[in-house]
C-alpha cells in the first residue's frame, strides 16, 4: 500500500538506483503520473516531460476502454472489438481524442518543445496500471523516438499487464506486481490517499522542472538542484 502518489514515487526510486548518473528523460502520463514522476526525476536528476495518451471509450459504455491513442496517432486495442465498432466511428473518436490531447499539450507545456530522447534512457511513469492501454500507446510512441533503453516505472500493475509491457519495454520497475487474480481491480485501491490531481499542480511541477533545465543550460559548470 502507498500513502499517496509521492510515497509511491519514493518507493519506486529505491528500485531505480541502477539508472542514477545515466542520461535519462522521465516521461509522465498526466495527471496522476506527473506527481509520481516528479519524485523520480528529482531522484535521477533527470528532465521531466509528458507523454500524452487518451483512452477511447466504448460508444455505449464510455467508462469501458476499447482502445487508447497517443499524440502521434498510434492506436492500441483489441483488433476484433474495434473492427466490430466500425472504421467510421473509430476515425471520428480518434480525431476527437487527438484534439483533446493537443489542448492538454498547450495547457500543460505552453508550446515548450519536446525533450530529445534519441540515444538516451526513456523512463515512462504513471501512478499505476490496470489494463495498460494508455501506457502501451505511450510506449509505442516513445519507441519511435529511438531511445537507447525504454523503461516503465509504476507503483503497481497486474503481473500479466507487466509482462505485456515487456514485449515493448526493455525494463519494468514496480514495487507491486500482484498476480492478475489477486489484483484489487483499481489502482486507487492501493493508496490511502488517491485524490484527483488538478491541472494547476501538473503545470506547477512541469514549470519547476523546465526552470531547472533552463538554469542548467545557462551555467558554465552546472550542477542541477531540485527542491
């Protein structure tokens, strides 16, 4: 169990020791993943960026995710189920979600450019994984940016989902990977406090890290500091 997302992030950091002093970029899936990733980026003294992916809900039951789409248009989901819903519906829903993703990038990152990750270690973070659709979409997008190594770091995931992530990622880090039959069913069940993360907190965390990067770039012999 985790006290809150910051406690979860600190517990993950204990498992990331091997990546200290490496050339890493930490990517968060907003919103909850940003708080966890803040702790990880501080620990690794690494820049923090976002990877944006949205679930696509079933047309008759929006809470049931049938797929997920990332910012570059990558879709992951059950092929047969998506085919049964029709290409016209999927095309329309994909366009709607990509529009929402574009709005989020504008709001959270304010036209800041992506942090280059080619040849570096990319660590993608969320506050937990259940089905893993958004994480898979994010992983596939990050893989296209040609990192040297692709790492998933989350507080909790069913083992079956963790194994699925390792078909794309090079490493999977999680303090808790219960067997699927023993998974509580929701990520929030593993937290004492799982309050919603507000947009303002996401923006504040990202601004802090951007200022740290800019300060680093402006020093002749820099040492990055975090608060």
